[in-house]
C-alpha cells in the first residue's frame, strides 16, 4: 500500500510516516531524507525557545546539513 500523502501549509507533499525524532536521532543528519530534515527543522524552530544546549546543537547540525544540500 503506498504512503498517504498530505500537504502542509502549501509547502509540498509529505509522506505521513516520517519517523519520530527518537528514531532519527540514532542516525546522522547526513543519512536523513530531505523531508525528514525539513520536518525536524520546522519542529525544532518552533520549539527553539525551549531547547536545551544538546537540542540546539542538533538543530544546528540539521541547519548545516540543509545548507550543504541546498534546501
């Protein structure tokens, strides 16, 4: 059965089954898909005032990986 597609704020189509952060944190951001990077970047940006130092470091890694890929 194909993945269900949803649209978020006119930003494009996203598969519904994006792994949660706990699973993604076991991999390096270089191994994440573009959709995973975008979704986690958006979530962490929204939560940025509440992030701890380690979370902020992870968000910086995600941002650098997005810049490296040109997204």
